[in-house]
């Protein structure tokens, strides 16, 4: 991969852009502080569609981040706390856009409702967690 890096000082502090081999297509854009991802970060597929968008704080994801399928459809939306752990609502989608699962996290652990749906939107599973421990199964998938 080729890259272009614009830095203000050493250790590396600035902005870098990586390219796919033998291509002018951008693979990633990242802000860097002290050789670590710090600030906005984006990844792209070879077709130019976004793959990942988010923000990093000293190499840890923070705030809302999104991942995408190669056709540009949203794959997942999640939020990270200052420690790089999932925090709050997390959604994952099927390639055609239907909700696949929805979960709530506290410091990286399931907390609250966790639901899973089939590709038609039918609820397959519903559980309640408390700080990572399953407390109740309201609906379990059929075997």
C-alpha cells in the first residue's frame, strides 16, 4: 500500500492517507498524534464506498462509529466510551437494510435488552442482561 503522510513534528503528529496498491483509490484517512490514531478515521473499500467511519482517542475508538457493506449500505452503528468499550445502543443490519440485532452496552458488556431478528424482521430472540449477565430469556431461537 502507498501512503501520504503530512506531519507537523516527530513523533508523528499530523494526517495520513493510505492508498490501495497500484491504485489512486484511498484505503484510509487518519489523524495522528504521537504515532497513534487520534481524531477522525475513515476506511474505504476499493470501489470507493465507505467501510468504517469514526473517531479515535489515542488508538481507542470513541463516540459513534459506523461500518458499511461494500455497496455502501449501513452494516452497524455503535458508540464507544473513553476506554474504547461499547457503550449505549448498538445496531447491526442485514445487507438489504433490515435490522439484524439491537443491543445495549455498558462499558463493553450487554446491559438491558438484546434482540435478534431474521431477514424478514421477525423477532427471533429477546434477552435481558445486567452488566454482562443474562437475567432473563423472553424469547429464544427455535432449534
